[in-house]
C-alpha cells in the first residue's frame, strides 16, 4: 500500500521542530509538575518524570493514498461518532476498509492456530482431521495434556467458500471413541455427528468420511460430540466465506476461540468433572502469552469470537473503541439490526462477529469481564503455599509428613482487601521470557505490559502505518516502550506522560 505524505500533515522537518517544541514544553511541564508534586509532598524519584524519549518511526509517512477521512461526521483517523445514529456511517457502521478491492477479501487469521490444508479430488475439497491428544503450552513452560485435532488446541482452521463440495475424513487417534459434529450446518442427517443418535462412534484407529455441499456462509465450528471431550478442548474453526464478500469489506478478519479448563496445581490433565475452571485460554494460550491483534490506524477490523468454554459465559469488552455486532454463529445479521456495543455477552457454544474502524491509536485491552477469567490458575489456597516457612520442594519430597497449615495468615498484608488475590508479581521470570516479550507483535509495548494481562485478556494494537511497518514488517530493533511512547507523543498529551514503573524483579 502506497503511503505518500498527506497534505494535511506537517512536513517531516516541521514535525521534528514541533516535536522539539513539544518536548521542550514537556520538559517545562516536567519541572513545573515536579515542583508542584514536591510542594504537595508527592514523590519525584524519577518514576514521575514527564519526558518522552526520542521519536521512532516515520511520521512523514502520512495516511494511505485515497483514503477518505470523513463520512457524515465520522472520522476514520480520529475517535468520533458521526452526526446521526440513523446515518450509514454513525460510529463507522458502513465505512469500508482501506484494502484494495482487487486484492480480494482479507485473509482469515486465527493467531497461533494452524490452517488445515486440502486437496481437490474429483471436484471436492478433501480435508483430513485426526482426533489426537495434545500437549499444549498454555504459558511458556506450562505444558498441559488436553485433546484436540492434528496435534493442535484448538484444532486447525477449515476454510471453504459457500457452494463448495467438501469431504472431511476424520480419524480417531484417541484411546477412546469419539464423534464429530459440524456445529450449525444444515447437513444431511447421517453427517450431523450426534453421538449414537445418527451414527455409530468412531472407534480408536478408525476413520469416518463426512461429505456435503455448503449452502451456508458465515462463522461455524466443528467439535467432538462427547461432552467430556468438549471439556478437554476438542474444537476448531469452520469458516465458510460468502460467494460475494460481505459489505463493507474489512482489512482484517481475526478469529479467537475462548476456552476454560480445570487443572489442579499438581496435574497437567484437565478434570472435566469440575464445575469451576481455573485455566483460561484464547486460541490455546493464556495471557500474557496470547498474541496481540496488530492493525493499522484507520483499518476496518472484524473479530470473530467463539465461546467454547464448558459452562461459563464471557462478556467480551474492548477498550477505546465502539464496535458493531454484525453477526452470530447462525448467520450474518441484516444491517438494520446491527448493534453498537463496547461489551458483547457471548454464551457457551455461541459465536459473535464484531466490526469496527480502528480510529484510536494505542495498545487497547480486550478481555472477558468475568473477574476470575482475568487470572491464571485460580485454585484453593491449600497446600504448601499457605504454610509459612515451608518450601514447595520440601513439601513435595515428603508428602507423608505434611506441615501444619496456617489457616489464618499473620502477615498484616492479609488484612488489606485484595492482597491475597493480587496476582501481579507471580511468576515474574516466566512472564518476562522471550517467548512472551520477544514476539514481533509485542515490540515497543509499554514496559511491564505482561503484568497487565492474565487469563482471557489480550491487546489490540492500533498503530500508525509507519509504526506498523516498524513492528511487523522490519527486523529493526525496537526499544521496549518506544512505540507506545511515540503514540503518546503524536496522539496523547506528552505533559501527562509517565513512564512505566521500573520492575524491581529485573
């Protein structure tokens, strides 16, 4: 995509001069602010300094050529709502993406989940799925034994086009029987996969061929129709693209599968009998290991969300933007019935399609709003962790001599509401591992960002085109915090800038 300088933006030299003035102003504000803080007895130990580092990126890159900025009062590149709720462009409702129509529809991307390849045989798209045990890394170093397909949790994504004839050969590599259900499809009864009602089980080592023509279009999924296997994680996307792409076209098409598991602290196997759940994953990972969704400023974004948790709903909240609910797992919703929301409640086995114009630059949180779903590995506070002076290793070496439990902790910190539940600070070494902070999608985020994301939480990064290029399309070194700080410089108020608190854990 070409990026000529926009005539409405200052030339590069002017930008740096303005930046320098802004920085000078920021420094002046820093002095004044620190003096003010000092006068009120506030700390001025450097954590409160208002000073942005040197600029990064190429602000002269401007906006994409030919991009229309305004639609009846709605601004593609600035937070706005438009003039009338009845307008086609209120909250960006029908504002198209920036993608060149000649490039075709935007690819569907389910981060961290593979796509399933196919072969054309006699005019039929043939896929092969294997039900398999999976060793999944919920977090780096936290390997869990679950079930999935082709060694993946969730299973690999199947994509077809409306009208395709499709054959899926399912082979059972599990040590137990299984069934496969094509959730939401109006297929022939012998292919529905409802356990024993319409077919016999697929025994270990055996295969079953499913074949039908897809007249639907939209967001669907496949899953085992054995209840306990569903609780072990057996699900995958089945996306049916429409013959004619949905209007307005989007630049990004993401898919996120939300799941819950209960796994004891000393186990790696999910306990599907439990009524509560303590591990929460999106596309098979727990935050902060979940890959951020990175988009360009001004793009139209679709996010498809599937709740495949065994028995818990998820109110999904996006910061910084208002989105339109444009469809569910049943079908695309007529535009007259689209709903603007900040939070969409998605029930068990439901999917939702959300669309919005990314008109607010920054690193925005997207998360389930259920309190326990914003944590990892919630478990009863019993065992060595509540026995003062006892190490976990010593406890595990001598299980016959269990130290007496201190049911009431004498630490005065436990008298403060919230102290025992404050999960921040746990597992610092893991959270700062390269597997989390070294991924390209995370470069330049605010220092210490992994401490903000747990469980069903991820970041949606809206980056100006030059910063998107820096983060996603180059191998340049990107200083921690630098991209976030650059967005503050361009779109925020540098006089209110405060660096991230230095982490004492190194």
